[in-house]
C-alpha cells in the first residue's frame, strides 16, 4: 500500500519481497541510478548557465552529434553503476561496444547488466525542453565468475527484471517497474530525496492524443498514413489532439498520464525505424505493459523481438491499448 511522503528508499524496502531475486541487489541497482540521476539533474538545470550545452564535437555510434551534456550524463551513469559493485556490464547508446565491469573481488561475481540511454531527447537541451534518461536491467545469462558477454545484453525484452526512466522537466521524476506495476517518484530538490508521487501509474485504455513527427508523413508506411488520417477525422471523440515533443521520455510520460499513442514508424528514410530496441523500445515497452498499455512494431510485440545487435533499431508504436491495437489494424489492412 502506497503511503503519503514515502521515499523511494522506503518504497524499495517495503516492496522488496516482490523482487524475485535478492532484495539488496535491487536496492543497490535503483540507488545507483537514483544517485546518478540527481547529479545529472543538477547539470541539466544549470545547462543554460555554463559551457555545457551545444555539440561536443564528436558523434556517437548512431552517427548523431553528441551534446556535451550527453557525454557528461554517460560518464556519470557509468561511473556510478561501476562503483556500486552490482553490475557486471553496461551498454550505453553513447558507446560503440558494451563495457565489462569486474566485481571488487575481481572474480566477476556481479549478476546484472544495465542498458542505458543516458540523455534521451538531448537535441532539446539548448532550447530548455524536457529531456530524460532511460534504463533497462537484465540478469546475466552467462556463468557468474566469467566476464560478461554480448549474449548477456542481446536478451528479449520479456527477460527484463527492471526498467524505468528519469524525466528532467518542470520537476524531476523517476518512474520504474520491476514487473509489479509502475510507480513514479518526484525529486524534492531542497533535500535531495525522491518521494512517491504517482503510485500505480496506468495508461487509460483509450486516449485522444497522438504523438508522431508529422513532418516525416510523406516517408511513412501507408498503414501509418491511414491511421494518422483516422486520428484527424471528425467523428466520435475525434479528431485527436496532436502532441509531439521530440523527447521519447516526455512524450511517453504525458501519454501514460493522459492517454495517447506514440509512434516512430519505419520510413523511406529509416527503413528499420530510428529508435533503438535495447536502449529505448524494450524498457518503454516493459513500462507500458506494466501500466496497462501496449507496445508494438506495428505487427509484433516489442518485448518478443529477438535482438541481433546492440544498436538495433525497430519501428515503435506504444501507448493506450485500444489506440495501439487500432494502429496495428491499419498496418495489417494496408499490407
């Protein structure tokens, strides 16, 4: 039962029996993410005051310009997760390859891998629009006592043990699941603690918001074009409202609270879609399903897709269950 003024730490302790592995492990994992998020939040909030906005001059493995804060967030999350002696490997959207982390006894005893998008929506930093961090946690599949391998990261989304995001907006929130619903915690910056503010978050089964970059309309598959036209028709509770921030965390967060659908389909410009299966789509799909929503590539459940590479991209449709199913219907009928 959620309590008023319950901190994230108290919530984890009270609900640790619902985590099927050692409770202390979950606490250390979430605490390390919480700590890194506070540090990154501090930098995000002063990004306009110091020389930390703008491009760092490098491009990441995806070929995108790295904002300076991207690089900073990446370093902080890797550093914090490494120091907590809980993670055996990290894969980041900003790194070409995964990072192997040894346990403090140097016998590779740690059991978890974390996949992370350290700063989602970073192109919005220098225009003061919300950005976020997305994380996904798996138990390793290779034997404890050996260095982590690629196969530990290339697991289907349905094997996740935890996932979540931090949104750095008008307030800073950490939202996560361990497979027993979704709960949101808001940072009180005065004392540095996260408090349970959004217990048992749920997508409404229906919504009236659709989120898609309509500037790419001409490049979309016919099924998506048809669904967008359906959203714009004057019938029943339609036309729907169009809301697109360009930051997955922010768009997802709004749609979960208000009811809506988020779409980043494949296109003639991006034949496999643009979002990454492991860093963005799987964790958001896990959250969506735990919050009574749905996530699909238009035909297949996201969390059933077999990953083949670390930086694999997939089409992504996610949100209120009835809306996603309607979009899937349009995709199927346009084949």
